[in-house]
C-alpha cells in the first residue's frame, strides 16, 4: 500500500498516539463535558496530526514550517486544556504529569521538524 510522506514521519505517528490517548482520557470526563472541554481538547489534539500532515504536503519550506508551527501551537493548546481538566478535578495529577512528559517530548520533535525545515543544514 502506498504511504504518503506524512505517514512516515515519526512526529506524525507520535501525535496520532497522543490523540488516541486524549480520546481515552476524555472518555472519563463527566457526561456534562461531552460538548465542552472534552470536545475542545479532542479537536486540538486532532489538529496536531492534521497540521503535520498538511505541512508535509506543502511545496515551499516556509509553508511547511508554518503548518508545523500551527501543530506546535495546537499541542500547547492541548496541554493548557489538560491543566484546566486537572484543576477542575477531571484529570488526576499523576495522569497529567505522564501526559505532560509525552507532550514535552512531542513538542521537541515538532520544533526540531520545523527548525530542520527552515534550516536543513543545522
């Protein structure tokens, strides 16, 4: 089966794994959050991999870096929303710490991808 360039990106694959975990964790939010915070964090998580995929399909390096930057920003949005979920009692501190460590690792990989796109000689 043919694979597109984004499907071969380790960063994209890691972001997909993060999104699956976000869905699993938000399934445990109270039912009243079905259309609130849980949907917002899910959309932000999906945005990460979507922007990595879209960026990989762009021809210019500047366009690619722009979408990788949006993916990074969406990742920060996810972290913000998970912190809120913790503060209001929907996400345990230990789970947030674990997710935060994975977010930190993914943020470094997205930043490296963006920087390599702009400066391939670095």
